C-alpha cells in the first residue's frame, strides 16, 4: 500500500497537513506534518506534495534500529522508545521527506495512516495498490 | 484561552517600540476576531479628525476565531483602519495562508501605530518580532516583491506586500499575498503604505490550542465527506467564481462599459469556461479549503511578456473585463496581473478605468490628458498605460487615484451621474437596476458599495425584482450574516454553495474554544458591529445618515438600454421607500441615525452618548424599536 501523489491536482490547501498532525500529535500544526507542499510560484505555478515513499533508507541508516516496518500498512515507523533524535535518518533520506520540528521528540515521518487521502478532495493524494478485496460469486 | 494565538502586538513605527499583551478573553468573545477586533479598536482609538493617511490612523492586521483551525476553510485574515477612500471605518480581508501563520506564531492582532521614518517590513518568526529596513524593496511590484522575499527569507514564510500604488497613497490600493490573494477594498494598502510598511512576513510553528480536538476533527471531517459529492462542488472546483459570468449576463446584472448596460456583448470570451480553456494553469486553494475556487492563470498576449497571476475571478472579470469593454480572457487576465503587481484593487480599479473610458468616450478626458494615449473600450494597451498613471498618481492619473466620487468632483461636467459608487467606494460587479435589494445593500453599507457586505441578488429574484417592498428586512439579515464570516474568518462560500450552515460554524467555535457559542450570540455581534461602524461613519462625516446613503443616478433613473433587463431602473421614489423601510427595521430614526434604544440593546450605551454629544443620535421611535431586526431568507451566496 502506498500514497500516490498527483501533483497536478494539488491545490495547496493543507488539509492533509492539518489532519496529519491531528492524527499523530493531537495538535493542529501544519509545520509538524509528515507531508510538505512545495509551491513553485509565480512560475510555473505548481504545488508539489512531498512525503515518504517507504523506501527504507532511513531504517537501514538508523544507528539505534529504531525504524522498522510495523502496523497494518506495513510502513516504516519510528519507535520513539528507541529513537534518540540523532538526525541520521533525516540526513540519509534520499528525497528529503523526513522532517524535523523543534517540539517533536523524533523526526517526522509518514506512517501510511492514510488520513490525508481521506480529506483530500482533488485526487492529489490517493491510496494506490489497495489490498485485494474479498469477492464472492 | 483556546482557539486563539493569545497575544496582541502593538508596534509604534515612529519609535520602534514593540509591546505585547495577552489577548483578553472578554475582548475575544465580545468581538470574535478580524472585522470585530478592527471595528472596536478603530472606533475607540482613532481620533475622529485623523487623516486616514496620517500618523493618527491605525493599521490593524487580525485573524479571527476560526482562522488556522480545522474548521471549514478557516483561512481568512482581516485588515483594518480608517479608509482613505470613504473616510469611514475600513476593513478588508483575504484568504490564503497568512492568517493561519499569524495564529501559529501566537498572535491575534497586530496594531501598527504612527509612521515609520523609513521604509520597513514586519518580520515575525514565532516569538521574534522585528521591524526591518525595506529600502531595498521600496518601489517593487507586489508580486515581484513576494517572489524576492520568498528567496530572501525562505519558502515557509507567508508574506503580504503592497505595490507602488500603496506606497503612493492611491485610495484603492490593496494588499497582496500568496501571489494573488488580496485584501482589496477600502484602500487598506494605501494606509499600510502611509505607515511605510512595505511587507509583512510571518512564520509560525506553534500548535493552536484547541478545547476539544476530537470533537472538532470529527465535526469537520464529517462536513468534508458530506460536501464532497455536493452538486455545486464540481463547477466551483472547475471554474471558481468565474462560473457566474454567464449567469450574470443572462440575468441582466453584469456591468458592461461602465454599467452603461447589463448584458455584455462578447461575454462568452471572458467566461469561466473560457478561463478554464485558455488561461488556467492550476487550481489554487486557500488554507483548509476543499473547493478550491482560486484559479491560477497565465496571460498570453502577442507583444507582451507571458504573465502569471491568480484569477481572474468573477469580480475582476466583471469590472476589469465587462466594465472596461473587454472580450478576451487573456486581456482580462493581463489587466488582473497589472493591477495586482501595481497594488491596485481590481474591483475599484476596473470600475474606475471603466468610468474613465466613459469620460474619454464623452470627450471629458482627452488624448492630451493621457500623455498621447487613448482610453478605448476593451483596449488592453490603453488600460495598461492608464493604470500606470493612476498608480504613480501622474498627470490625470492623480484625478482618478482617489476613486470615482473624487474624480467626478474634480472633473465636474455631470460625471457624478455615471460614477457607480456609494460613499466613495466603487460598485462591485453587479448592476442593481433590476436588483433593488442589492442597491439598498450597497448604499447602506458602512464601507460603501461592496457586495460582500450583503449579496442580495438572488434575494431580489425571490422577493420580486420589480418591487421595493420587503427588501429592507432581508438586506438587514444579509448584512448580519456577512460579519459572521468576517469575524470567524472562514470562507462564506461553504455556507452559500455547499450548504454548510452558520450553526455548524458556531458548533466548530464551541469545539475550538469551549465557549457556549450560539448563532444568536454571533448574529448579535454582527448587529453590534453594524451599529458601531455606522456611528463611526457619522462621527467622522456628520449627519444625518440618510444624506450619505446615496445611490448613483444611473442606477436610479437611467433605464437599461438593452439585454434581459431592458427598460429596468430602480427609481428614486422606490429607493427612498426602501431607505425608510430599512431605517425603521434597523431601529434607527427616519434620518438614518441610530437610536439610543437600539445602541443600548446592543451593549453600546457609550456610543449613544458619543452620538448625542455630536447631535447625531437618532430620535426615539414612537412605540420602540422592532424586537427582531432583519428577516431571514436564504439566498444563493457569492
């Protein structure tokens, strides 16, 4: 399972960022979101949502072994009890989608909770490769 | 306190002193934010004889209670001062992302006092507040400066700027943010410029304190899911407000050639459909909005550089397009870009250029006045040269730089009869000759002819377009609806287009703040604001109120020459009838002055005292004021 980004459809509304921090921190604070929205204005006029693609580079780099696949979505997730907030994962991330915030105890990373895809109304964020549905004949 | 940033900042630009104080919860609850905060502060603190562009005026920036919250489209940010255009109370708001950013930095109101000796910009990075030199930015276009400051400060700063028009004190200069969101009306950009504040740059990284986050989250989440399949969603997402161009032409309220008529030959070339086909680059939403009415465009005109802009939205199409005789969406988009970068409101700006084009048509303004250029209907080159003259206040541009009322006063020759304005504020993009409730809305508004003070076009249709009867109480109700959104600071379109009720917004306020807020309490704040700003206007401009609630002669007595509304006009008698009906329904006296009874009912006894001292207090109404002021009628909003 992954989140598919169609940047041509993104309008930069930040609903995804709000629901992300509500879900993960119990706070409203877009700066703590695991998804960032690049805005290339005035030219060419494009929004670029940027979030983790679950490549696992951070997990391989983590000196504490604090990042492992977990949960029903099988995403790479940071274990806060092991994480020392050393920042190696942030530096290692090949596409720059591990984020930091002064008030966050660990780096910020998408765990595929998919809440953002539920509020997005333009199709910019959708769930791809959904698990196969049981069918009956 | 939940729901707010918690701090009010006052900046003395003359001395550089910055004072912070906690936002009093009593103040927050009594006025709710933005338009309410502005109305109260300006009324209490700006001397009645203060020059709008002088040191005694205040310039206020204030988000509202729902700004930055997870409530539906809590994006708005209010600006306020005394208006150089109308000499009355001024407030104007914008969407985008700056309002939320200010809340996340921890602020509920920023008050600029006095005048800076040198050009400056306000820099806020959470708790850091600095007044920084802006000499290097002075003279730059609004959009150019935002591009530059994003490079200088970083992408995650939200920035508002003024253009040359604001620096030069043009009466309808606007404030621009996010490459095309404007606080456009009342000349708030001129007041910002008069203080020599070129820009405001803010980064906020704090969390908004919420009383009941699970409650608020579920509330808004459910509204999102409910409204996604709403039939209005798709057309609004596709075309934004521009979808209204066809409707307005079919219904005879679209301004064509300075409101000479109300059906624009060639409107198809500047319609929402044309926008989507020809110039649209991307859809662009304000913070927390899932219907993205914002359209980001590129204008391509042979011989001119390609330009990027947000819009054109309905009002810009109506006023820069229809009212200036344009029929090509690229031209309207380019006109939009010109106004945005110069820092001119596209609404007053388009209206004024259309007015000047009619002056040119009639030979009142000549080629010599225009530095050898012309001012022909629909000519984008003429438009470009003329708005440049206005923004620089150069030559005849100075005559038009303070609005159509002031221009007509200087030009004479009967030009006031075709200056479509009320209280010095230019009409929005709706002709009212077949829409008398809209005319009443424009003319009784505290800031002049702005449709967002009350949009009554569909109310006119429901109540009967050829009668003045029954209009006044509905206009009052609509005038009380708008401050809800202007104080809460969420977008009204979710109410008007997606059937999200005002009660659902007060529910959001309850979850956010923990207050037992009701729609009745909020509507009372609305009425209080209306009476306060009415009093403010009278205290500055004298009475009686009725003498200020004046309609343009064209709307009253000049029948529409063609189109679906051919032959229609409001008529002076009908207008006077509506005014009297309006005053009676408001609990004001027959001369349009607020009475002590209504002011005391609203908790404004000191305002009654102030009016009395100045001989402006309304005479008591025999039998008392109406118990309920305003009558509900749910219209289609815009």
